[in-house]
């Protein structure tokens, strides 16, 4: 069994090395510089594995769809097959490192391969979460700027166009820029707004889109709608901060029980235990 694992790891590295030589000519055509950038190195390692991963992901459309949504959300210029290849490479490398350190402990090698395979997923999830938090944090200020533009006489799309050109780019403005590009290619504003809300899947943004669509249908002034949305988002963020502050005391129990409580027990109960071991119960009574 040990030799089988060893053969599999060596075969994986041989496949990667062969892929390097096969893709070197293709990379030299698209890039004539002497030194390869990290992106070119990633291209060399990942593209040969896509021959297997692209058909493999066709059997799992839900996984491919979820990966595609997350990758598009964080705006990485890779495909789901590329990301799956990265997962495999990280798993093989981590398993090989552990195998070199402990060649006869197959459990740790297998565990390291599993951890390395799922490690890019955790990284992608953290990027998605941080981007959503950034959008929620910047949304009230963005709505205020849109309200000022509308007050100056611009409509909603003109306000979005002005902000994307003049303001400092942030995740929320990037999504609004994508909205503007969708409208330019012929999609209606309502459909583009609903698509943005579905793509982001953030309650604050969904409420913003719903209120904006309703204001346009009912003929309500957009400026007043923006003020209501801004106040509502700030109120939600304040409540969220209060909830997180209330959870702090519960979260502090974990380090208290694991790190502080054992030390207190040792300091308080240690002398009593030593006296008991030396003199028995009679020494404790004295």
C-alpha cells in the first residue's frame, strides 16, 4: 500500500513535468519575454489537467455552477475547470510534502491530500464573504452619492455612469458598472437590476433593488427612495453590530475554558493535590 501511494504521487509529478514541456511551446508563442509571470506558470500547470476536469465537471453541473458563480463574483479570470485543477495540484503537493516527512504514515498523507484539495475552497469562500461585507459596508455611502446625483438633475443610469467615471472604484461600484454594461448591450434596466440582486444574493442589495423597481413603477421620486434605503441599510448595519457585540461574551468562553480555566485549576488545586499525595486526608485536615 505504501508503494502504491508512492507510485501515485510520483506519477502525478511526472504528469505535471510532461505537461510543462508540452505547454512550453504554446506559452512561448503567446509570450516572448524571457521570464514567465505567475499567471503563465499557472497556465502551464493547470491547462493540461483541464483535459480531464472539463468532462468531469460536466457530470456535476451543480458544483460547476456554484464554482462559476463564486469565481465570477470575486472577479477571478479563471474557469471552474482551472480552479478544480488548482485544487488537485495543491492536494498533490501537500500530500507529497507530508509523504516525504512521514513516508510510512499513510493516514497523515491521505489527510494532507484531502486538506490540500479543499484548501482553495476555503480561500474562495473567504474572498466571497469579504467582498459581500465590503459591498454591505459601502452601500449606504453609494446610495447617498446616487441621491446627490439625482438631486442635481440626473436620472438613475446617468448617476451610475457618473459615479463609475468619477468616484474611486469599490466592489459596489464594480457591480453597478456591470449593471451599466448590461443595459448598454440591450438588457432592460429592471432585468439588469434583478440580475444584480440575484448574482450578489445580499439582503441589503435585494432590498435596494426591490425599492428602486417599485419606485419606478409607482412613480415615487427616486431621491426619497434613496434616502429611505440609505437609512434602512444603516439601521440594519447598526443592529448587526449590536448582535455581534452581544455574541462577544459567548465567544470569549471558548478561550476561557481552554486556556485560562485549566491554569486556574492548577494554581488553586495543585497545592491541595500535592498535600493529599504526601500526607493523605489527615494532612488536608490539618
